[in-house]
């Protein structure tokens, strides 16, 4: 079983507190994504859980057992690294077999487990190759293979897809999600890509400057962000923020409206503006509108809506989907 | 885009390169040629280059007068022994400095290197006395120890440079996979650093083989390596250039052959990490 609990975990490098103090509960079988901008401490947090860094304070409980002082190998976790971190001098077979060999399993059992893992990951034909003879996607699958043979309590993924090209990334994203459904093992996944977070996670942990901004399911974060940071970070294109008189009309310091919740019209609406840039994606069009007295607003409209640079348009926010924030940036509900 | 190089320019570069190469190689060639001359031809003025009566009598005389094989074996034991012992100490040290550095790591590295800047003669007397008191004078063990110590800074520096090139994530992966520190070094770090370790090994064998100051001062008859073998043909018995040359040729031949066959490895090792 793979439940993980962090109690007041902190990490200090010199005088700099990368993670001031974090409490978090991860239940068995969950797919949890740590997301945040670079430098927010998400990878450090993962490394603390892995045991690759020592905590400065607090406790890490894995399966009810205090693992704070345990070395990485004895925490029952497997990790997939951003750079794959395959052993370049070993064949694919030896790479996948390495953790089993370290655990002292006998050769017949190792062979069987390696074959099984290779079958799951479509690597059977590549078992005798060296990592350098594989493509990026195949290397990543070997890294995953090496992680699954141990049957760990939980998998840790540190930005595993960021070295892959866009098309492969979408494929691997799907493969990892399918793997999770198949294995039903806890997975903790670190990424800076909110699309990965939204599509894969059961639970997203949004981190900023070493602090947890919000924890929730993807749709909870999308629909009910707790603060300006989460509201701006989750969703693509980003939520529009408006402050000043327009916000005061809604008894708020700042109001936020997502691009897809702005209704566009050519003849009537709440705010008027001029189309600056129109990005045509085919299915949708992203319009960057210079709204009079407000600033630039991004609107997402149907790809069929005919509009070009310089057109005058009206934008109306959906009042049900308007987010209000106080002067501290916290959501007003 | 490749640069256009004119034929004239190519010719000049080739001539210059060959000239430098021959200049560097000439003393070795001259020693080799002299070893086949008679003593009279060896000191003839003007010197004779290729047209003399080739003779191998210097070699047979050198062999009959002093036991080449004994010195050769001493050289092998001392240079290989000191290199292997050095690697055994240096691999974990370089590992620690490359992958678990502290605030003082750079200082320690500089301090180790600084010991190479000191003239060895400065510590000759205390070293000699220590060796005498510990019964290490004129023993292979003593020479292995002293050569290990004097070359250790270079071995550690070279290995440190190679290890720095190995991504830390791979070692972390090994740790996650359950490898203990020793297993991490044996199964992951060492195989990955083989090119670096091999060139360190070769370079150090060559350095140890050629080391003359300590081997001459701390050995006499029993443990004397080839450096002492050459030295025995210089001043004490007058200058016998032809015999001295024969002894030198015999002494440098093994290491020259080793260097020749491993030059690819050596060059690769020495330029390792220069270009990513």
C-alpha cells in the first residue's frame, strides 16, 4: 500500500528556506501531481520524499512507517528521472534488472519479471540494446520499466516528459495514465506543465515559493481557485485579471474571468475593444483584445467566428463564472 | 562551413608539424642509433648518423654485466603496484569530492596539487630517515608506497575531472534502485568511468616507470628499477655512451610500446570532457 504523509516538512539550503513547512496527505493509489513554476520547490519536495535530500525538519510517513531517516532504497519507492538516468553501459535488460539484482533476487525470478515488464512497455524487441541505441520515448519506457519491476509502494516522476517532443509527450502522457489504471499504485508526478497536471492527476498540489497554494482535483482548481496564483496558473490560456473600478462594481479588489467564459459579439456587450492579435487554432481562436479602459483581455471563441486584427468587438463575462479576489489575492466566495 | 585551405598552406603546416615531431623524437632516435655503435663511433666527431658498423655487442655486454630482467621486474612491480594502490585510494576519494562536495572540497584539491609544486629534494632527508627506520630502504614495498604518494594527487585530480562529467542523476537512480555505496561505485560509477580510469592508469604507469628521483635515492641493489639500471652506466665507470644508450633503449622500450598501443586511449582520456 502506498500512502504518504508529510508532517511539517521543511528544507533549508544555507539561509534560504526552499520549503518553509509543508503538510500533505497522499492516499493509496492516488495520482498526485506537484505543479508550479520553476524554482517553486516541487522537485525538491519530490527528492525529500525519495530520500535523495534530507529534510531539515518534519516527518515523512510512508505506509504508517516513519521514513524520515531511511535511505532511498529502503523507502519502497521507485523514481523516474527527467534525464531518464539509465545506466549507459548496461543493456536494456540489465537496466531493468538492476533493482532486482540489488535486492538479491535469483536469476530465474529476475528474468521473468524483466520479460513481464518489457511486455507491458513494448520493449521486448529492444532488451539486448544499449540505451544509446534507443529513441527518447523508448528510453523513457526503459526508465519506467526499471521503476515498475520492483513493485514499489509508490512511483515518483520528476518531469519525465520534458525531454520529449510534443507529439511523443502526448503519447507518453496517455501511457503513464494507462499504467496507473493498470497498476493502481500511488504515483507522484512533478511537472511545470499545467496541461499535464490537468490531464493526468487525481489530485493536484499547486506549489509556489515552497508553499502549497491549493490542493484539489483538476476541476476543483479550475472552477474554484483559492487565490490569484492558482487562478492564473491553472487554465490555458491564462485567466484574465481586472482590477480598479470594474472590480469594485463586483465588490472585489480583482476580478478574474477565463478566456472561454467571455462571450464575444460584434454589436453589443459589457466591454468594448479592438482585436490586437487573433491566433487561429482551427477549432478555437484566441483573441487578444485591447479593451477600452481595462487593458488586454484574452478571449477564446469558436474557430468559425470570423474576426481579424483591428476589428471592434464587444466582450461580456459570464456572471456565473466570474471569480472575485480580495486585496490579499484570496478568493471571495 | 569548412574552411578552404590552399595547398601551399597545407604543405607549410605539414613541414612545420614534421619538423617539430622529428625534433622531439630525435633524442630517442639518437639514443637508439648510438646503442648499436662501438664506443669509439659513439663519441666520433663529426658524429656518424646511419653509416657505421652496426653491432649488438653493447646489448649483450649490458645484459651480462647487470641483470636487465631483475630491474625490469622491479620497474613493473613498482609502477603497476603504485598505480593500482593509488587507484584504490583515489576512486573513493574522487567519488566523494565529485558527488558529495563540501565547502572545503576545492581547497583540499588545491592543497593536494600544491604538494606537487614542492621540490622533492626538500623532503628527501626526512623521507630517507623514515624509510631507514621502518626498514623500507631498497625494498619494492617502499618504492610502491613512495610512488603511490607522490602520484596520488594527479590520480585524484584526473579521476575527479572524469567523475564530474558523470550525471549525478544516474548515481541517484542507482541509490533509488537499492545499491549500497560500494555497489554504486562497483556497478555504476566505475564501468561508466572506464575510459577515464584507463587513461589515468596508463598515464600513471608511465609517470611511475620514468620516475627517477625517489627510485634512485631510496633503492640500491635489490629493489632498483630500470632508472637505476640506466644510471649505473653513467659517471662511475667513465662515460660509456654506447652502453648507456643500450641500457636506456632497453629501459624505455617497454613503456614506449605500451604507450604506442594505448595512444588512442591516452588521447581520448586526456581530452575527455573537453567537448560535451
